[in-house]
């Protein structure tokens, strides 16, 4: 009899793992949306005739985008690491019997 064919499979994620994975994707979408929203709203105020309003909008935009650019990589690393850590376990199983006959 031939040696059995072994397959490497991964168990499905548990509830916490699925929540972490969706939190990772939601974080990416929210931070991207916040950055794009900031960039789309600021030009309206930066083109103001009042120099104080224009300066305030510029400072607000720089601070907001700077904060987002600091939070985004940190959150991505943290949530990405958790998403990788909460994957299902890797198992080695024997292939189904009909695969064994055809090999």
C-alpha cells in the first residue's frame, strides 16, 4: 500500500480572531477616510480671505494629518500582529480516501 497523501490545512478563526480581523479592516478604512476627508475639507478654509482662518486651517490640517500618519502605522502593526496571532491552527491531515486511490 502506498504512503498516505498528507495535506496542510488551517482551522477556521474563532470568534475573537474574526473580530480582530474585521477591526483591522475597519481601522484601515476609517483612517484612510479621515485622511481623505481632512484633505478635501481644508482647501475651502485655507483659501479664506481672513488670514487667521487660513492659518488656523493650515495648522489644524498639519496637526490632524500628522496625528493620522503616526496612528496609522502603529495601529496597523498592532492589529495586524493580533490578526496573524489569532489565525486558526495549522493541521496536517490525511487526504480523503478517493484521493488516495487516484494517486
